[in-house]
C-alpha cells in the first residue's frame, strides 16, 4: 500500500489512474507527471520502485498545488468574499446557492435543516431579548426566522 501526499494509492491500478485520487491532480496532470519521470502510464502502482514513488512525490510537491494547500486556498478565497461583503460572499455566509439557481423549491442540500445561517442567529437572539418565553428554550427548539422548522 503506497501513500503519496496523504492519498492512498490502490496497488492494482495503473499509475495515471491512481494519481488522480490525489486532490488537485487530474488525468492530464497525472499523465504529465508520468511522462516527466519516464514512467509508462500503464504500469501498475505495485510495480513501482520506492525511488520512483519518491520522485513522483517530489515532482508533485514542487510543481502542483495539492491536498491541504488547495483546500486552504479555497477557504481563503471564500473568507475574502465574505469579508468584502460581495454578493457571493453573502450567499456563502447564508448557506444559499451562489450562481443564480432558484431557491423557492430546490436547493435543499445547501439549505440543510438544523443549520441556522449566521444572519438568522441574530434574529433568534433578538426574539429572545424581546420575548422572555424564548429565553428558556434551547436553540434547537427556537422557531426558525421566516418559516417553520421541519
């Protein structure tokens, strides 16, 4: 069992297919890495030597943004959108679709039940402040602002 940059490579898969399991490496980049090292695309992972695996890891680490670096960059982009309060940032913050999809009937996965968006948390806190009967309720029992909770 080989691991490259936190991704487990299945021993009986071809190298070019196994490399696509790493976040940030697609089929084209996997083929390019194999070509640079002079490794055939069709070799199985269990046929690679330790030296070849180290070379693959070194090339991917040098030339490509992968795994946690990719996720960190993505998260930083979202935080930047939220901090400048642009439309996409506000939609990220509210947990709604960003690209113009309809939300009246669809978008169930992004509007998950039980997760209260940031702007509605402040509405619930305001309700508690003005109506003392809400103060004894748990947040899970408090009514959702703008609709019934199912």
